C-alpha cells in the first residue's frame, strides 16, 4: 500500500526506510496528489450523473430542463478523464498487450518498460507544456462557454494541465525508480558473488 491509501500492485510499493530520501518523497507526493485528483474526478462524475439525471427527469416529466446542464457536464468531462490518469498508471491498469512481452527475457522486458516510460514521458511532457500554454491563455482572456450558463474554461484546462503534469512526473519518477531498483539488484548480485 502507498502511504495515501492508494493501493498499488505488488512490486510498486516502497517500504519505509528503503531507498534514498528522493524515492520516499516522490512516492508520497505522487500517491497523495494522484489520490486527490482521482477523488476530484470521482466527485465530478457523481455530480455529472446527478445533473444529467435531474435534467432528463425535469425535461420529460415536468417540461422544465435544468439550464446549463450541457455546459457544466462538458466542463466536468475533462476533470473526469484527466483526474484518474496518474492513479491508473500507479496501479498499472492502463491497457497493455502482453502477448509478446510476456514471452521475452527479463532483460528485454526491462528494456521495453524503460523505453515505454521514456516515450510516455516525452509525450506527456509535450502535452503538459501545450496544456499549460492553453490554460494560461484561457485564464488571461477569461475564456468561457457560450450558452445558457457561462462556465470559465480555464478551470477545466488547468485540470487537464495538472493531470498531464502528474502523469509526466510519475513517469519520470517511475523511470528513475526502475533504474534505481535495477542498479540495486545488480549491486546485491555482485555482493553475493563476492561473498560466495
């Protein structure tokens, strides 16, 4: 278990007292912030569900829909999608096709894992940069939706930026953590050979 109550798959948890300080700090921040984003995502999902249900009932039963339902649910959709990305990555729940990967040697699996995390870091790093620019521009011009209810778009764009930023930081930290574990295993192996 990670310290924020975020359950991670076996092999991803860092026991207290093991590894350098940066590893423990990274894991603590990563798990806590990803849990907060996930909670916000779940809350937005519940609010959207309630709002859409109330709007449909109001529209068809009482001929009185709730104004702004479309705008608010569109706004919350980005929070629902980008809020859970880091949590899914921590748990290793993103879609993976293991048909060929599972048949490779441990070294080849490690190399592919490092390659995938590096590629993911570059991709989400670029997304983080672009979503930051978009959110900042949206905030500066006070961009808002058109319709019955005006919803500020910079809040949703900022949430997209935060989701991308957390995935980027997690991939970078996970990349470093994998290298740290690999180096540690190799060091232990050399010590055992030296003792034997």
